[in-house]
């Protein structure tokens, strides 16, 4: 089991640039989650999908953020245009469909916007 | 309110037991989770407990749940330096398709040799 795979591990970009973060969930998992982690706010849920369909995007900060899941094995989180306050670690997680099934996290993408 | 609260820091001596505490506010919590995060890594699931259980033990880990007081604890026996990390408590409320977890801010555990 390869676990949840995220890329890139680190991303440094200039303000105004487009950033795309990628995630491959664990095969067979029905749910996919995007989280953001900062020292100030801790872990924030941005959006989650069930069977590739977005279920709750109320955590997406603003229109600059968008997420897609074109198939069961791939998801992207895009920020356009990026701003320095977007600097954080972004985690992808996946889980099975059973109630109570725990989340399995990737190692995250550390984003720095200068 | 929505809070899950944890103390921010805990320091223990190697070989001692560590107890990390968590309180939550919602009586509809169904599942409660403990995750461990090492520097530069993602969150690793340690264990979880269903709300109709009082205790769960898994090797060096013991989880205690007091539903009346809405209090969850994680005990690590014979704490090792490799246990130094941030420990997060999270709760899932209700049933059905709502998969949101409410997270604490994490407890940073320092294990001193």
C-alpha cells in the first residue's frame, strides 16, 4: 500500500502565480479531503469529495481556490493567483466509505508564496 | 461551541508514561481519533474509538473515553524519544454522510532522555 501520494513536496512561487497541488488517494478509498495547516489556525478542512463529487467546499477560502477530482485516483487543488497569506502546508487525505473510517494523510505540500 | 481542546505542551522523561488529554463539547460525537505528526510529515493515525466504548488498548497505547465529561485521553506507556511529536485529537459528529472532523490544535510531546 503506497499510501496517499502528494506532489510536489515543496513549492516556492511568487505572488500572483498559479499553483497546482496534486494528490493520488489510496486505491479503493471513496473519500478525498484537502486540508491546510498553519501555526495560527491549525488544520482547516478546505473541501472534500465522495466518489469524485465535491460534497462540502465551505472551507475554501475564496474564489482563488479551486479543486477538482476528474477520476478516483487523482485530485488537484489550484490557487490562482497565489498570495503570501496562502503559504502553508497543504494535506490531502483519503478514507473508505464506512462510517468512522479514519483518514489517511499524505506527507503534504509545503507552499511558500513570496 | 465547536471546540476540541488540548493542552499545547507536555514534557516527560524517557521510560515514563505520557498522558495527553482532550476535551470536546458535542455530545453527538460518534468517533474520536488520535493522530501523531512528526516534523515534516503528514498525520499518522494512531488509534480511534467509537463513542460506545470506554477504553481501547493497542500495545503501548491506551485510550480512555469519559462521555459524561466529554473527555478523551491517550496514554503512552514506556515513552521513548521516538514518541516526540505533535498529537492531535479529532472528533466526528453525528452519522450519515457528514465526514467533517473537528480537530484540536495538537499537543507537542517532548521526551527527555
